[in-house]
């Protein structure tokens, strides 16, 4: 019995040492592979995320009243047609860029959605508040001036959040 223990105990110690060393080596190898995979993924994802931020910046810019109105032929529209066209343009811009939400943070996306909702409500509210007999040019002028009079706009808030999130990436 003592003879068996002389061989068994050292064999068990060697086996335990081999098991510990192998476990340590495999864990290190797994961590190295995960780090390499993350590094390679970052190389591919970072340009995509930057393009998403660029597209959202364009969305915010394109849905501001000044930009919306610059693309319209006001001489050929009524006030109601202009309102409908502005709302349609905002919706189209939004639908075109909606997929960008998967690349940005939830807080930023909420601010972009708020900017979209508030510009649509603003366009509609201003149309309702226009006195009878006002022209499409009066409506356009009111849209451009009244939006900025309330201080910081939802577009500016969303753009600052976008810039901050991009800064956090680096």
C-alpha cells in the first residue's frame, strides 16, 4: 500500500500542476483571441459609426426651417401646401436615416427623435397660428424667425449630444 502511495501522490501532484498550467494557458489564449477579435471589429465598426453620426448631423441640419425652406419653390405654393410639403420632407428625411439608431446611444437617439417631433409640431402650430389672408412668404418668414427666438432649439441640443458622443468615442 505504501508503495502505491509513493507513486500515486506524486502523480496526482504532477497532474494537478499540469491541469493548473493548462487552465492558465487556455484562459490567456482565450483572452488574447477575444482582444484580437474586438480590435478587428473596432476597425470595421468605427467607420460605420462615424458615417452614422455624419448622417444624423445631416438629418438635423436638413430638418431645420432655414434648410427646409431653401429647397422649396414658395411662389408656386399655398400656405397649406407648404406646411404639408415641409412635414413630408421631415418625414422622408427621418425615414431615410432611421436605421442609424443602431449605431448611436439611446440618449442621443431620444434627442434626435425629440428634435424631429418638435420641428413637426412647430411647423403645424405656426401654420395654425397664421392669420387669415397671410401669404406663403409670411408663413416662411415666421417659421425661420420664430424657431430661433425660443433660445436653444431641439436641433442644437441634439447636435451637441451628437458631438459629445463622438468625442466620447475617442
